[in-house]
């Protein structure tokens, strides 16, 4: 029996974040500092911390990295620019244009180090020719509230951009590029991390249009024109021949670290690091699983821990303030209906669930003692509910991003 389930679960989440900290993990993937000209570029919620880790290993470097407001880190040479996430702003557009300018005129003897993490899709923003930022924001906001999987969102984003889908790498050619990535996408496909600015993409404008139709996303006429003129770089393009993409941190590593920490106290069952789907539906499925396991445990049995990662989505139906992890927790609490032996946590490892400065939430047998749970779920207002319940997990910027972390603890009777 674990005496303080909430503390136990929070410690597991903290461990998952800790092992993905670039200051702990990035240096081992850096080669010797190149002798010739070196430019460091990057974007994402973890990119400033990644830049800090690079300079800790290599000393001051020239370059430009774009991160989320509040996520800057001290660097001696690399310029850190803050911009908006999840909906891009003018600061991100200006910084992206400057980054592309930095890459102009490089030669075969030059090296570019690209630091890419989740969040780069919004932060690395250069709207396609003919599109305004306001139009790009409109499409991005509609994608975020549509319920579409992140892979499909990013497919559309690539074809409406001058920098995604391999276009950043193409801009640096013929220089050598090493792209170091932190994965925040199910399956760890580098083409979908930050919309793949250094990775070729085989999708077509027709694929992007089909996604817009599938999720009934309204777009301005300029977006349809931009799709017809998409600059996405296909795999095998010669401009990608000198680019190496390396994922050095991923959700599976963080889940494994949490599992290792938990094994002294319980039996761990990992459900996978790439779960996708509607948050409330996944919550109901896992509630059924947890309830069945609870019924099978007897006095003296070890507790069971269910771990999972990936990226859930929310189809916005109400006017509340929420995110996939908080919505998962709220739907899970309702499905468990106050089960006396089940506790859970769900958080985004970057510290931001949805657009709120809240990582996620904790639930337990007393969660539904706070009134209004069902109404909050109907309004997509999970963050407000957990604020009233005093069960939010607030971390501030974690400076990394390996996607969602979910853990359900099932205690034996007695």
C-alpha cells in the first residue's frame, strides 16, 4: 500500500521531466565543435534550454533560437527570441525571417546545428507567399480546436509555410546540418516534430486539402492558393543530402525512467508511449481497465501502476478553459465515480496543457466531492474545475517537451 498516492504520482511525473532535461541529456549527442563557420538555429519550447546546453559544451556560438514567452535561457552567443505559442504571432514571424537570412550564402565547409522540439510548429512561423499572419493564425486556431491528430495538423501547417517540411534544411544547403530533436509526437517520426523543418515530406497539397475537408476547417482563399504553390521538400531532394536528423530524447525514455522509479513500490504495466485519440474516450477506456484490475486485487497484493504517453486531443464543444490532460483526468474521475482505491495524474511534460499555464491535474477518490464535474466536462472547462478542487499540477516552464505523461495507481484492498 502506498501511503501518499498523490505525492507518489507527482514524483513519477517529475522524474519523467527530469530525464528529458537538455542540460542532462543533450551533450552526449554533440560531436566535437566544428572547425569552420558554425551557426546554431532552432525553435520549440525546449530550444532555449537546448541552446544553453550547447554553449555549456561548446562555449559561445553564433545563432538564433525561438522559444515560447517565458522560456528564455541565458546564452552568451546564441540569441534567444521569445514568441507566441500555440497560435503564432508577429515576433515569431520576424525571428523566423531573420533565421532564414542567417542561412543564406553558407558553403560546403560550414555547419548548421538545428535544435528542434515540440512547439516549433507555432514558433517557427513564416506564412506561405500570399498569406498574412492573421490568416495563418485563423487556420492554426481552427486546427487546434478541431480534434484533428497532431500529425494531420502538422501536414496542413507544412504546406502553408515557407520553413516547415524540410524547407529550413533546404535553405542551409550546401552547408552540413545536424538537427538534434526532442520528440513530442506519437511514434517519434522526425517529420512531425515541429512540423519537420529539417525533414523531407512526402505529403501533397491534396493531402492537406483532404485534412481540411475531413475536419471541416474553414480557410481563407489565400490558403488554397498557397497550397497550390507549396514549397514542401520531398524526401530524396538533393538539398537534404547533407542533413542528419537525430532524436536524442523521446517519450519512451521518460516513461521508462518513471517505471524504474516506481518498481520498488508497485507492479508497472506500460500501455504505450504513443496513445492518440479523444481525451475523454481514452479516459473511459482506461477507467474500465483500472476498475477491472482493482476488482482482481486482494489484500497483500502489490499495487498496480498503469503508465502511458502520447498526445490526446480535445474536440472543443464548450467555452471553458481546459487541455487534453486535464480533460482526461476529469473524464477519468467521472468514469471511476469515486472508486476508493484508484488515483491518477495526467500532465504535459512541457508544463502547458492546452493554452493554460498548468501542466495537468491529479485525481483520487475525493475528486467528485468538488461539485460541477459533469458540467465542467461538457464545457471543456477542466482547468477551472481542478482549480476549484485544488488539484492542479503547476510546474512553470519545464524547458523540455516529451508530450503527455499519464499514470493510474490501483491500490489493493485493506
